[in-house]
C-alpha cells in the first residue's frame, strides 16, 4: 500500500540556473494528486554526487514514494542511476535486452550506438524497467523495504509518456482507495478576469460543500482553463458531482467554452471540420506559419488541411492571393479590407470550404499611433455562404506573445464560425470598423 | 567568509500545488550568482513542522549559506521562525522596537494591530533584523558557527526589496569578490552523445584546473547546448579563461557550432541571410508552417522572409510549386526527387535567393517499412549556383517531436548551406540515395 505523501527530486545543474526551470515536478504533482497522493516536498539538485546522494537519502528515509527525474543520460554527469543504486545498496547490472533496445534506436537512424549509451542499460538489482518510447534512457521502478523510488528521464517529451502511462498505472495498482477527480474546462476569447467575474459567484460556495469542489483558474497561453477537483472515496460519485459543476459552468459561459473533455482548441477545430467534411486554408502574415502549425499538430489533420500560404510581404499577398496593390496602399497591409481580400484570395487559390486570414504587427518595430504593436486583423471567409467576417484585435505582450495570441485567436474565430457562435472576443478593438 | 555554495528553501504548501510556483528562488539565484555564490540545491516544502525542520537541518549542515523564504506571516501555519530557531537552538525573544514598528504599520491605516502579529516581532537570540518596508514580516539574518541562515518573507513584493537591498549588501561584505561567469555553445546536427564523445577528452581536465571550469551538456529541443562556468575573483580573467575554452571547443566541433554568444539557430540563420542580402522561402509539408514560424520568430525577419508555402496535400505541391504528379506517383511524396522539385518550385514561385523544402512522415499514421514514421526528406536550392542538395533523415519521437526536429534540421541545413559547411547531420539516413 502506497503512502499518501511523496517527495519529488529533479536532478540537473542547469535547473539551478536562471535559464532552465524544472517543469517536470508539476506534471508529476498532477499525476500523483489525481491518485490521492500529496506532494510533501520537492527539491532541485545539481549534478554533484554527494549533494544528490544526501537529497535522495533524506527523501527515501522520510517518504514512501520518491520520484526522481533527470540525470539518466549517457554522459558522466548523469549520476542519478549510480547514486540511487548506492543509496538503496543495490548493485548495478547491465540488462542485455535493454542494450539491444538502445542499440536499435541508433540502428534505425543508421547510427552505431556510442559505447557511453551502455550506461543507460544498467539496472539496480531488483529494479523494474519503465520503457521509454521516445528516447534511450529507460525509467526504473525500485521497490525497497519502506516504499518505492521511481527514476524518470529529464526531457519532458520522454518523461511524460512514461509518467502518464506505466507509472500512473503501477501507482494506481499500489494505491489507496481515495480518488482525486479532476475536470478541465477550456475557454477562449476571454480574459482571465473576464471569465472569473462571470463564474466567481457560481464556484465560491462549492469550496464549502461536502465533498468540497476546488476551482482554479489558469491562463495557459491565450486559453483560460478552469480546473475543478474533488477528493472522494467513490470515484463514480465524484465523477457525477463534477459533471454537474461542469454543466453549471457551461450554462454561464456558453459558446466561449472550447472543451470540457481535455481537447485542445486545435483538436476541437479539427473535429468540427471533420464532422462536416469541411476543409480549411490559412493566409498568414504576422503569425508566419504558426496558425497552420497549430492546425496540423493534430494527427490526421491532412483530412482537413490541404495548403496554407505564409504571405509575409506585400508582394506575396498580391502574387499568391491576388490582394490588389492599391488596396494595400490605401488601407495598409494591416487592415480590414486586406484581411478580407487575403481570406477570399485563399479560397480562390485552393479548394477549401473555409479560409482564415491574419495580418498584424507583431513588433517590436512597425507600430504607429493608429496601429500600435499588437494590432491584428482577422478575416474568415466561407465558400458556401460567400460571407466574409473581419475583425480587429489588439494584443499585449512581446513578439512571441502577440504571434501566439494571434494564431490562437484565429483558431478560435474559426471555431466560432463553424459552431455559429458570435465572433466577439475580449480583445476586439470596438472602434475599428468591423468590416 | 561566506562559502561559495548555497541552498534555498521556499516554504508554503501552496507552492507544492499546480497553481502557485516558487519564483523567489530565481530572484535569489540571480543575486547569489552575481556575488559568485552558486546554488547547490533548492527545495520547496509545505507547512508541516517536521518536514520543514528536516529540510532546514539538512541545508544548514551542508551549506554555509541557507536562504529561506516564506512562512514568516502572523498565522499559526507560519512556522519558519520557530523551526529555524529550534534547529539553530536559539531561544526566541520579542523585540520591543519591532513590535512598535509593526503596530505603526497598522496605526497609519487607522487599524489596531491584531495580537497575532506580535509573533512577527520574535527574534531568535543573536539574530539581526532585516527591515521590511512593504509588509509586517521582518527578515532575519542568523549567523551560526558554520555559516549564515537568512529568512525572508514569501510575498515577492516584500522579499525583493530586502534581497536586493540589505541582503545583497551584507552578503557582499561577508563574501569574497568572486564572480560566476557563464558561456553557452549551441551545436546542431549532432546527438548529445555524439557531441560528448568528441568534446569529453577536452573538457574533463578543465574541472581539475585552477580555477576550475565546469561543463554541462544539454539537449534542448534538437539543439545541443554546452554550458561552461567558472568562479573567479577577477571578472576579466574569468572571461578570458572561458573565451579560451570556447575556442578550444569550436576547433573540435567545427561547423556544427551554431553560436557561442547565446544566439538561437533562428537568429544565426537570420544574421547570415541579412549579411549577404539573401532572402529565403520555405516549402513545408510535414512541418506544417513550423519552419517558417521559426524563421519569423526573430524581430525584423521580414528583411529576409518574403513568403512560404505550406503544401500539405499532393494537389497543393502540384498547384502551388509545380511538382509533377507523376514524380509524386513514381517516388512518393516523401522522396528525394519530390523534395528537390519542391525546393526548385519554391524558387520559381518567389524571388528568394534560397529555398528549403521539407516533406516527411510525422506520424502517428502513414509509415511503411521502407519509410517509417520519422522519415523526412529535405532539399536546399540556391538560385545563384542553381544547385540543389537533398538528404533524408530519420527522427525518433512522437508527432510533435518529429515535426520540431524536422523544422530545426531544415534551419540547420540552411545554416550549413549559407556557411559552406557540409550538409551532414547525425540523423541522416546513409542508405537513402543522397540525390
């Protein structure tokens, strides 16, 4: 039976600098909490063997569950395996099957396995290997007299599938019958405080009901997330409690709700397009390909994405999309008429059912008093209805922020168009002519 | 004399959840590093007295400097003062002057001081008070036999002025005039172990020289980073020491070195294009816009990016870039001839000096035994030389990983082309015809 409290140790000198921050511990916390396991402490420690050994020893002495990430690479500064083996007093043994798996990862890329990678096949006696499908460093599950130590690789792309797959599953098998249930609502087109103002009266009493439901609001890169959680002994009761809360929030938030089942905005848009057999094309200026990159991050998106044009210069807008030069001259490249012409031009130069255009000023240069940095025009054109809607938004933030917000807003406008929800968002500039 | 290594402890159960993240430790790291003090470990611990005591005890035993933030408030779950006093075996004494200062903070707002705030005037014997100009919780500087423990409040708005004012000043008085100097080399086209195999013999002895230079190797999203650091009393000497090490690494790594001055691959490619007045266009299939998004993430990239085509379908490759249908039928869309035709077509349909094409299988579906998921063909075409180079790579990982690696590799191939470095990368598939 696993205890209810755990310690997390993130290993890597780079995580003690200003340039890299440990994010793995958040993902691990999420999975542990969902299993009713609380995190009692988390530590970041550098690649110094004595320091690492002291941290691991203290964690193992105090907590039945210790999760360690990082330091499983092939180089000499990757010490986690050796240090944990020493603390638990387990000799390291090379696992021949593991050597072959690691070798195979190199072979498929036409490479010989460097000798240093053999270190990654060393397993402390009694250890259970957690397969790594994305990299060469296997994870390890080490049961000992008073608990379990889990070792996971540092790169999040490798760590996460292991955490969310076998680690979650094995922990659940060891776990107690308390369930921490969670739901996430994603909301687009609204500011964090705008969302909170609308749902605050609703969720405040939930914290005092029995069982209590905790609500947290997070802004996650242009999309607002409402996290609901509750701890119950009966998973089914917890699920239906949260279902009721989700429905209540949906009634207040209406068409601004993107999903209540964890799907991203890209996935929701993809499902809407696929459901009606529609296809989409994008005409991107300031987003420089980010909008199409978001659309195509979903597996199978070739079902509804055929082509997109990144038309950065005025010449490109003219040559590739037929935007008239005099339109650009009289209104400027960042304007309602040009956004509309980009969207209709994208329909003309493709067979897509719907086109989305984005043209704006990402900064840091290029702003004027009438069109400051962050000003972005959008247009959505529909082949069936022959309608084109355009609107102007203004985003705060640096170049990367403006570009990311603009790409997400374009996706959200597409979602609103496909679901018949009004194309109004909190960052719309009302005084701009809504052409 | 202050030691060169410190531990940071952040106190507060909320910092162990998903919604609040400790940021104080970054501000503290910044100030310590500037004084030549390295952070050896940082821990986040909840408001549990035994857990907190164990963390503080270990930190004090191991490090001459321990900085603790949080848990100095007036309520019963604010335990830091009591726990540290117990660990250092110092009785707590009420400081009458401090009581009056705290009372005054309430008086000026027309309030009576709650009795609970008296706790904040408790000082461990021998402690020096660090004034708090923004709140009621004073900080404490506690010298002991083997070092110093500094207690600071948790709210960043209170903590930062204390850290950047008296704490920095007092540390500088105690410290040696040491400087922590850092340099970062970025390397592309090579695996982490491939880079390490080449530079390991070089940097290993540096750790034992005086002053020692520490080397850390990191894989950061397809680019390998070599971090060098050293602590010296003379900043100029430290800088020139690291300059020498950087030069030595450059000699071994040659054209695989992207930058030694912190510039990203996108910035380096942009600078190369701008230096020669060249412009670039991309023809993207599997990367779906990511390559152009990377190119345009740099401010001012409109100087060298004019347009790019995201040609996801075969029809788009034919219509927009003139890739012959029979070429796609006979070789497949993911092939050397199609990549070459995409690159030359992109030159034909733009005025760019150089074109980069990417076509591959990002997965999870679409793979075959001959062309498994992760197979990506690249081509670089140059208008001046009329030359086209193509090569095939194979990437491990999921859809997002393959797409990101493919976009970065395309950027790196462009960099290699522009600098005349061979277009060979570790993930090249040697048996594929290098058309």
